[in-house]
C-alpha cells in the first residue's frame, strides 16, 4: 500500500490496506476530491468520477468552461466567493478587504514517515517504518500566499492524517479568518451523524441522527474541547452498527475551541469540515508568517463501528500518545479526592496509603488541597508550594514515606488557574485573563491564567519542577476546572486579540511539552472537571484522562460506552467510589462499581480506611483480579456488544487478547425486568475453532459457538433472590480462556 501519483493527470491515490482516498488537480488548477472509502484499484484516471455536467442556475468557471461549476464539484479545501456557496474550509482577508483566493497547484513532495509538528501535539512515525506523507503546495499568486495541504497515510490502521499550513510569501499583511484541518465532500447524504454529547458529569452520550438538508454541527467555544461536545464524530450508513457496515470516523488533535460541521446541500451531497472553530478565531499573517492547523484524523471501514474504534485506537497507541507509556501497564491507584475532599493532613493520608498498600494498590494520588493555604475552592490556585499546616513534617518527607511503603506517588495540579486569594495574584494580578474595563467572571470561585504569556509558562514550569524534584513524583493529574471568559490578553495588540483562544492552548501545550521532556518518567493524566478535555491534543502528552467526575456505576457505564467509540480504554481513568454516589445519590454494589471500572485505568476513590473488613477483602480481591488481567483490560481489543443508548437498559462489552486466548466480557443491567425470556450474550472476536471455558467452568465451547449461538446468561434475580442484594444495577463478568 502506498501513495500513488499519476504525474500526467496530477492524480493522487492514497491507498491503505483497506481504503482509498483519491484527489486530483482540476481544470481550474485547484484540488478536487475524487473518492474516499473502501479500497479500489489504482488507475491513471477516473473520468467517470470527475465528469462535468452543466447545471442550470450555477456559476461557471468561464464562458468557455461553462460546465465547470464549483457548486456541483467535490473539492479538497474549498473557498467561498467563486460559485461554491457551501461553507468553505478557510477564508483569508486581504489588506484591501477582499476575501477571494485562488490556490493553484504548484508541486508535491512525497516522503516516508511522518514528522511531528512544532508547537502542536501531532501524530508521528518516528521510525519512518509505517507512514508516508504527501504535501501538496498551492499558491495564490495575487497574494503571494502558499498553502500546503498535508496528507499522511498509516496504511495498516487505515488512517489518514490531514492538516493545512499557510505561508505568507507576499508583501502585504493577510488575515486568516478560518482554517480547517480537513474537508471531505461525500457524494450523497445517506448517512447517520453520530456525535458524543452531554454535560459535566454525563459526558459523551451517543446521539445518532440521520443527516438532513442544511448545516449540522458540534462545536465548542469554551476554550476547551468541552464536556458538552467531543471533537470525535462518525458518519455511518443507516444500517451500520458495531458489528458491520460502512462508517467514517473523524477526530481532531486539538484541545481548544473546535467545530465539526456537516453541510448537506441542494444536491444531497455532504461536506464535512473539521478544525478550529472559526468563531472567536483569526490569525494575522504578516509577510513571512506561517500558520499551521492542528491535525485531523480520518478513518474508514466497511466492517462496523467496533472495527473503526479498534483501528483508530491502535493508531493512537502507536502514533499519537507518549510512547514512553503507550504500551506500559498503568498502575492501580487510590485517590483521596472523593474520600476527603480538601479535609486532610499527613497522618490521615498516610493511613490511607498504608491501607492502599495492604490491599494491593500501587499508587497513592494526592488530589486538590495540598498547596498554598487551600482548604476550600476559593484560594491558593497558582501557589504551587506545600500547605505547611497539613504537612508539618515536610512534603519531601511525606513523599518519601509514600515511596518507602512501596507505592508510587501522584499529585494533583491545576496549572492554568489563579485564585484571587493567592500569593500569585498579589504579585501578578495582570496574569489573570480579563478584558479591559470588565469584571472577570468567576467559575468555581477561580480565574484563568493568561497562558499566552511566556512568563506564565516559565513560572509554572519552575514551580511544578520544584515539587516534582522534591517529591520524586511518579504521576501528575493535570486538572482544568473552568471555561474561559473575558478572553483577552493585555500582551496582545488589539489587532491580534482573536488569536488569543488558540494562543492560550498553544501555551498549555508548551508547558506540557517542557514538563514531559524534562520528566520523561512522570505519567500525566489529564482532567478537566472530569471529561471536559478528553481529546487527542491532551492525549499526546497525557496518555490517560479522568473520564468523568461522575463515578456512579450506571452513569459511568454510559459514559465509558460512549467514550469507547472514539478512544481506547487505556485512555480512560475509571475509579470505584463510595455509595450513595456523590454525583447522583445512587447506591450500587461494590461488585458492579468494580465491574465497570475494570474496563479502564483502574483505581479507588473512597475512604478505604473506613471500610468493613469484608469490604476491604473485596477490594483486595478486585485489585488482585484486575492486576492479573490488567493487560487485557487496558490494551485488549475492545468490543461493544449491547448498546445501552439503543435499548435503554442493558449494556455489554468485552476485551479480547491479540492471540484470542483470553477474553473478558461483562453484562450490566440498569433495572431488572420481571419474567424475561432466556438471555444470550453473543461473544465477539474469538477464534472460531478454539475451545474455551467460561469462568473456569467444566463445559467447553468452541469460539464459533460462543460467537454465533451465544452464551446463556441466567437471570440476575436467580442469584440475588433472598440474599438481600438488589437485582437492579447488577452485573456479571465472564472470563473466557482458551483450553490449553
Ligand atoms: C475536578 C476533578 O475532576 C476531580 O477529580 C478533582 O480532582 C477535583 N477537580 C479537585 O478540585
């Protein structure tokens, strides 16, 4: 598989193991899209796919080329103003106010591998052994503006990476009003738009609607990718489900304001545009300046959504996340947040850590409240030095004691924030983001630091480094607990203020980059009030994220199920917390809470010191069970079986080892229903000819039997009846092992 170029026709065929992406230089010198989908044979031309036909009421290229009408043509990176009235991929304003551009093809460059982007998180192929990158150069002669469209194929994961770079080689200042990472024009609109939407504490619920005429979009203007909409989306044929059918996946390697848009036009074609949200964005390009967009990830399969998730997940593991941790089993942890909130001292925490060690956990994570004089959420953000009264013996000694127990030590930071009640604010009130003459709006009684200022990034790097060095830290939970308002930087000129949202996130990336490079062995977990920044930009630095502040087992099963479409389970932090649950007040069993949390980076977030000895024993057994199967849970092939967003009550999923020798499936029900028929669970991904046992039972099953005839699952009522346990919110786990 490779990128094939027909030099004569200037036709580019990007071929992966199972997909083809084809485009060509058009009659007007710009780039036209030919095809994206299941792999097709390579040819020197596809006249059938690029036939021009005259349409009434359409603007033409010229009097001679009357049948070349942009609004009927699929394009790679379209502009507005020359007869295509759909939303464009970009817009540039000249000094004279004109917004018309003509980017004509100039040349291409084809290289092996995939370079990382400077200053932005990006995909990579550091060993040059997998990817191929094609860059198409186009030029607008009038403006002296060069556009590079970058395409990288990762053939074995059927992934294509796209991005654009603008270079002002002319003499006048230009302004980029928008610059998408990718555009895709599909020839029809018979697709379901599948998005992952929600709110704080109920992130990434799956919503599936058929495309309709007009624009439909998901986006964020919160300064983060957001809890409300995730940048991952799919377009699937209506009959596509997890097991079969045709589906495109789109994601963005970006953590700030984004917009994913699909426009169905008058001819029922679909234009997909993904990238930085054009609202609240502009970028000034002085002569000599460049602008690089974030990268978009595109993938396609005709084998259903499980396959799409698996191929994109494998791709992220090998070509996006920090390779230091990409294949390393993540530690089981105890986090004190939901157990103590900010009410703790060193003795209480040490008790905690000792109990955690006794129960088999591997890392103690100290959450919010260890710094400044923070005992409530209205103070000390920015003061990254220890809260002395809570650690009278010294923080270095405390960290030492944790390490001496044989535990790793993790710490919470919220680097991007500032409290009014802080030393930092006294010294640098101007570092707080606010617009001139306006009052700064608080959220969670805190404010945001101007991350566009290099001195802020330097301060945070130094302050965090001191703590990392002092405590020999193993892990950082990097939180971000508010949206950005009064977006303005006193360091930027009036003319550059619309650059602020993007410059903010570039500052965040810079801090991450410096810390990750300076402390390569520190594992980062990103967090934004739970899942508010669960995106590929963050994952580049922090290979896992706190999936949601909602740790209720039922809510979590929905959140993790939705998240699993776009992100592999090794990216999802998943903890067992106390009941009644803090977010929804629901009571679920310790068993079900663990059965959900197993399918991610597992830990506990409750007061283990106050548990009964029976419960502690259960925690010990759960931890041992997870540790035994950790590789499978974190890195196994993930299959969704029953979709709770469809049936409203039942969910099942499964992880399978690469060699198909082991699998663990789980089935969960929200409410128990009376007098149900026989239940069968259709196991996935096994070897049809291998014999397996289930939960160590004596009966042996062929893989084809478990997959096609299914596994009998007894009614939960039979097990819970008379035991005092509830059959609601119940769950079952099936450990499936090949017979040796
Ligand atoms: C929000 C996070 O999601 C929680 O897990 C916790 O770290 C709190 N912030 C601390 O303020």
